[in-house]
C-alpha cells in the first residue's frame, strides 16, 4: 500500500487478538477444502455464463479483511490485526487468517450468537428469554469443540425430559439446548414446524390447518410428524418459579385438533419408525433427522451456512422448493451437501470451503454495466446489513468501549442480566432481518445511533482515552494523519485522496464552531453513522 500504517502506532488504541495461528492439520484436509472451493466456483460460473454476466473482481485486502472479521469474529478488525494483515506480503495470508479466526474463542462465541438466532428466531417470548443465555452457552461449547453438526442437532432435538429439568433447576445458568423447547412452548405443533423449517429446510407448517394448495405436504403429514413430540408437556410457570414438565417419552400418536382423527408418528418420507423398547419418540425422530441418508438434513445445513455468509439462501424465496420457486443452484447445493456429509458434518470444513471460494472473495462493486443486477448469480458479494450484535460490537471496537484497567466484556454477553446495560439497550432496539441483503433501518434505530446517549458518551474524549490521544495537541500530527487513523479505525480502510482533501480542509477550518477538535469529532461521528460502517460489503 502506498501509505504506511505506522501512523497508527502513536495511538494506544488497539490490542492484538493474540490468537495463535493453527495448522491445517493433514494436508489432505486442505486439499479437500480447495477441491470443494473450486467446485463451488465452477458451478456458479456455469450459471453466470448461461446468463451472460461478468463477475466482479476480487475484493481488495482491506475490504476482505473487514468482511472476514465481521463474519467470523462478529465485529470490525482491531487496528493491529488490520495492520498485520495488510503489511503481510504472504500470498497465503487469507488462508492463514481464516484458520486463526476459526481456532479462536471469538469464533465460537460469535457463531453461537448467530445460530441462537437461526434456531430460536428473532423474537423470543419474554417468559422464555431468560433461558436463551444457557442455550448460547451450550452452542458456544459445541462450536469450540467443533462438534459435528449432526451430533449437535441430535442432542438439541432430544433436549426434553432430564435436560429440560436441568435448565429449569439452573434458572438458565446451565449450558442447555432446552430453550429450543421453551421458545416453542413445548407444543408438538410448534416443535414440528420449527424442526422441519430449521433442520430440514421444509416449511411444513403451511399444512397445519389445511392442505396447502401449492405444496405436496398434507395436513395428516404435518400432524404425523408432530406426533413425535406428543409426549412433551407444556411447561408450568407458578409464581415465577419454573417447574419441569412431566413428559411421556413413549407417546407416539396425536389427535388432530378439531377432528376425531388420531394419527401415528411418521417421518416426512411417509415411513413408520421401527420402534424399540424404551426408546423415546424424540430420539427416534432425531436419529432420522440427522441421518447421513436423510435427503433434507445436509442440504438444509449447507443452506443455513451459505445464507449466513452471503445473506441469500440457495432455497429462496421459500425453503420448500416447488415448480414455482425452484432451488436457484440445485447442483451447488447438492455438491456441498454431499461433501459436508462425507466430512462427517464438519462445519469448519464447510466454512473454509465457502470462505476460500472466489464467490466469497469478490468485491461488492465493480460489475460491468452489461451484468445483470442479480444476487442469485453471485456475480458480486451482496451487501448485507449487520446483525444487532455485529453492529454494537463494531461500535464498541471503534470507540474503544471495554478497554482499560477494568475492561468491560462487551463482545461475548449477548444476554446481559442487567437490562440497563448499553448492549442490552442496543439489542432491544434492533432485530435480525431475515433478508439481510435488503436490510432496513428504522427511524428509532437511526436516532439511537445518531443521538443516543451511549454513542455520545463514547465520543467524549473524557470517556474515550484513545480518541483523546488522537486529539492531544501534545502529540503533533498532521491533520491528514488524524483523518487517516479515523478511517482505519472506523471503516477499516484508508481514505481516498478526495476524502482526505475535503476533510482536512473541514477540520483545519474548525467547522461551524471554528474549533478543529470539535471538527475532528464531527468526522468521527459521521464515519460511525455512515452506511459504509453499518453494512458488511
């Protein structure tokens, strides 16, 4: 790069991640990742050629590294990580940093937050919200150990009974997947719909009350699937004390509401299970859902991961493929599912293959005018809205919140027992959006960022020692260098020449108040409230 980042050294504003680089392990594993990455690009290239479109070029290092941090760590890069990455001439540095992040605790905690939202949904009922931390803790432990995805889901689907009682007794403090049951109110119909939608990629709930006119699923099939959960009893909340439900794990049939008809538990394939003595219905269901030969499970998992990194599901616009809404890339989905299964449902293998593909590393701009504006062709990286957690944690990083003699743990506590905490207030105003490439910001959210108390306090040099250091006249620095540091700090890139010229002129003039310190604060505020900061691109 033309301008050295040594100018950031005079600031004591960044702490290295201190994450040791981990090895790839066996060379064969790396070769398999490379093979799948190439296959991903080959299959996408076929569709692009058929459509006559030209893909965008590769993203520059600054853009790529910011994107990678947001996706794997959950926040923008630290200054020292950013400098280390850009100053590293090694052509394999992108491989190295993917490996570093996947070996770090920050990845486990961030992905636990991501999957908590995917599994529990955006709006957890208040009476069950207290159990979400135990669910996220449980997920964190699984991601940290890289537990195979099929084992993780199997444990979750069998989390009733003893596991559910443990979560009750711990009042949400124990690591437990039982929140999946609580959020679905322990109702068979809710659990059936959530299971098929989340883990099989099928919207079965459309057939809950009547035959769906555009799908193959019948009402009987919905309730036959729900019958696996027939033994789960609703939780009781008595005087604020949670009592564990009295479940009947051997229940295998259910009555369809509003009718006199009772149906037996059956898989979506229409087959009846082969029941064994003393085997619970949910265990039988979990065995079938997570089986390697289940035609839905691996595809749904791959689509969840792909949708997170691109903001677009391969099964859009609905998760149940039909003649009217076909899978956009069936060969791609099938190939990734096949290899994901062959690698024993190793999520890190799948993540690495996606991250090392050209599709993921493309710029979000730079497409020729002849190209169609079609996200589904993956001609460029879709611009995605940040999740609430990503946005707050990025604001925290850009304003040095949580650093100092008594650092505040701001990144890894998605659910804080103190509702008045800045993070809790922030997350209460923002919700995850299903279509992240069509993100929208409400007026309330915009005002919270523009005029909120938290950001105002973090921009006060008395509360932000790093910004105070930048403003300190005792450390003479050209205005251009100060602007440069703000850009790297907030936007993870150097300012363009025209930006530097315009902002230096503004700061040196003192802005409306004739105060250069206040004018530099204005620049800081504008960058934090820019669309570039609030989007992943």
